[in-house]
């Protein structure tokens, strides 16, 4: 049985490259197609050209070419997989070949983050990056928080690790298309501390569960309508995971689950949030799901406590 976590990549016998999209894989590996060999492709690896597919285009391609693999994500049969790429696999080579990755690793080394907990995902993992590629840096488990604090400290020290400028924030906001204002987006994002620039390249620090933190899959729920709620967050330990989980104190909603990276780390324990999304019921437990589509409309999470402290409400 193939072991694969979110942020891993897998390569099929046809050299199709998928980003793994889950921690659990009941039948085949759950992923999303990212790269396909194409002689007219804009990326190159080992003399072969590849075409990158964005989310919607990838689904169109899969429906035409492997419709039996298409569910809510792409289900890749294990016997069609020839290799799993894990984020840590690429780190040592990138330290030698990419001074930007080396700079991030140096900061984390000095903070005591174990090298084996570090990695990269996105285009850097299979080696299909180009000059405009961002750096999607991965840290596993609770070491992520140590790494995040180290990056925040490094940004204040006038070195190669820098804070994000206004132009880049606008690009990130436009790419995300969130259902909150730019001003609210900025306030939330700056507090998270997991984004930065390294020698002019944007990077973010992504959380992945340690193997021992992976306990049970999140079951599917029954959609019972949309709702906007206000509630106090009682636990945000997995707020930076995918999906993000916020346990809340509420009359009938047990927790908020967010499938969109925009609202990862959006609130801290003890804060009051406003959240809007789809209510699901699972074994008599109700939860509010945010990010039910690629660009969800009418779905958001706002920390009212943070906004009040910033005199924005």
C-alpha cells in the first residue's frame, strides 16, 4: 500500500504528475493533476517538456482522458504509480543549487528545526520550476510553528529574508479572490507570519501533519444548507492544516472546517470568529464548511477579535 501525504507528488507510468490532495486514500491515491508531458509545454525536466494544468483545466483533461479517475479529486490507481515524491526528497539538492532555498533552510537550521522535517512542494518538488516560480516550503508537525517564528524573526533582521511588499500582497489577494476586503485580508495574513520574500521571490511556509498526527479521515457530511455564525474558537491546533480545523463554542455547530488556504490560520484559540459556509451533519454532529468550491462565493472566516483590536469594526 502506497503511503502518501498532502504536499507529496506522485508520478504515473505515463509520467503524469499529480499533487497529493489528502492524508487518506481508501481506493487509489487522492490527488490533482498538475503536469503532463507535452512537446509544446512551457516546463522541462530531464529533456522532456511538460505542460502545467491549473485546477479547472486539469479536471477537463481528466474527464476527457481518464474519466474513471475523476471524483471530487483525481483517484490514481496504485498500480499506475511508479514513484511518490516527498517534500524532503528535494531539500539537499536544492540547498546546493538554489541559494534562496538554502537561505530559508539556514534560518530554520539555526532555529533548531530538524532537516528531515523540511521540504518543498509545488513545481520545485518534481524539478519543474521556472524563473517565475514561487517557493512552497513545507515543515512537518509542531516544528512548523518554530519555523514560522524563525522566519518572522529573520524578516526583521534586514537580511535576505524579507517581508512581503504591497505589490505582492495585491497579487496574492487577486489570486485568492477571497470574500473579505483587501484591508481585512492583509491584517489576517500579516499576523500569520508564514509568508515572505527571499531575494525577490515569494515563499510561504506550509504545514503538513507528522505521520503520528494522522489519525482518522474526516468523513463526508450531508449538506443541510448555508449559514453565517459567530462563535468563540476553543482550539486552533490544526488551523494551518488542510483542511483547517477550528473547534468552536456554539449552540449547535461543533467546528469550522476550511478547505481553502486563504483561511488557514485565520483565528487563534480564544478569539471570536464570524464564519459563513455550508452546514454539514456527520453522525449527528454539525460542522460549518468553508471552501466548498475552488473560488467559494459567500464563504469566509473573519477573526472579529483581531479586527476589533485593529479598530476595523
